[in-house]
């Protein structure tokens, strides 16, 4: 196995903003020694490896250059096994704890180290026996990836009341002190037109998201009438936002359009407006068919003049709807924005929409040939 320790020392030294002289001084060697290591002329003595690893903030495996493909394969196996166990109704808490510990010690630098936070492991992570190890994993990951939104959002949900305040105090800020909000104010006050434009679009997009979120409109005890009123308000708001849409092709709002379309059809079916309900279902299915025609990566239009320039892209992918490593994968369309620091994506699975169409809300349409 070829050792790439010299290349890795150079890479991680630069990543830590250290010169050869500075690294040499901290290790108690000459800068010529560091230079020879990086050029591959010589290797550092074995006794230096722990000190170099600690100074550069990496594991000894990373420093030596353990074959990355093999390591990523082992990491994937660990993440799959974690998800597999967390999915079980009667999961083994001790096994999950062991897996979390293994991931923290050996795979925290993996390219897939984000997976535990978006795989849907929340039910198991809230277990009081498992939570302390989840907390340690989160701390280790946030040390490498500060402010990682998936990790922070998961912990804000699973953390117990006793430790929640300290976690939020350590890893979050008030909403008006977030990086996005601060950059918006910075570029606006400095009249930095070029940089401000991206932040303006982001802030407006976030505001639209609030207006398109049903839960923002009523409390937990609200009845069906309030929910229907909120849905109708949001549908009108979406139509207003998309006022510049040239046609009904997929755009950055496609997931919201599909969701609202089915809700509107269900309301019509519930009011015995069967022809209207079928027409709305037909529109949803046609839109979904257009979405599923996407293969290679394409840019989606914003359909809103005020968001013009905000890029959203879509491409086909294969994933299990429940992120289960043993669940059959389904072709879906992945929709996301590449904007730096923004965590927003959608996954369009046809099966999820057709499952809703087979549900109770559309029972009244059973037997209608157009609906079928």
C-alpha cells in the first residue's frame, strides 16, 4: 500500500493555516524535515504520528493515507447498520450505542458522516439510554462541521429538556443573528449590490416558505374549517408567488404544487364536487409525469421575478423512501439549491402521491373511470 502521508501532511497543514516553519516549531523539528516529509523524500518517525495528528486535527489513519474507498465502504456499512437497527420497532439500544461509538471514533470524517442526522433515526435517538451517545456524536460532528443544520435540527428535537438550553446556547444564535441575517444586513448597509442580491433572494424565499406552511396559521386545537381556510390561503399565495410562470412545467415550487394540488382535490371530493376533484387530480398526475421525465441535471425556473437568479436544480436518483438500507430503492427526482450555507431539498417519489390517492380522502372517487 502506497503511503500518502507526505501529501496529507501538506494538505492538512494548509487547511490549518500553518507554514512548514510553524509546524516544525510545534513538533520540535527543523522545517527541512517537514519539507522532506511533504516531498516524500522521507517519512516522519512513528513516534511523531500522534503529535502530528493532534496538531492537524485528523486521525492517524487519515494522516497515513488509509485507502479512502475502503474506509468509505466501511463507513457506509456502519451507517446502514445504524439505520437498520433504528428502524426496528424493538431496537437493541446497546447495539445502537456501540454503532454510534464506532462512528464517532472511526468515521466522523467520512464523506457520509451527515447520514445519521437525516436518516430518520429520531425515535431511537430520543431513547434516554441512547441519547448520551448521540450527544457525543453530535458534538464531535459539529466540531468538524460547525453549524451543520441537519445535526442541530435533529438535536433540537431529540435532546432532553435538561440539556436543551445548554445545547442551543452553545450551537445556535437568535434568529436575527444567524449568518444569513447578518450577511443580509452587512451587504445592504454597505450597498454591496452583487453580494446583497443572493442574500435578498434567500431572505424572500424563507419568507415565502413561512406563508406556505400550514402549521404557521393555527394552533393544535384548530378544526378542519381552519385547516381548509389555511390551505386555500396558501394555494392563493402560491399562485401569486408564481405569477410569472410561463406554463405549468416543473419549477422550483413543484413539490408544493403537488402537495397543494392533492389537498385541493381532496377538499373538492369531500364536498361531492367529483368532476372538479378529478380535474385537479389529473393536473397533479400530469405535473408528476413531467417531473419524472427529468434524467440529467436541469435548472428549474423560479416562476417569480423577485427570485430570478436563484438556482434550483433537479436530477434523477434512486433511494428508498424510508432511507432503509434493505428497502428497495425507488426512482425519484432530487430537487435542491446549491446556494452556500442553505439546507433545502425535496425528493419527489411517485409512490408517495399515489399512496395518498388510494387513501380515505379519495374514497368517494372510487369507481369513477376518469379517476381510475
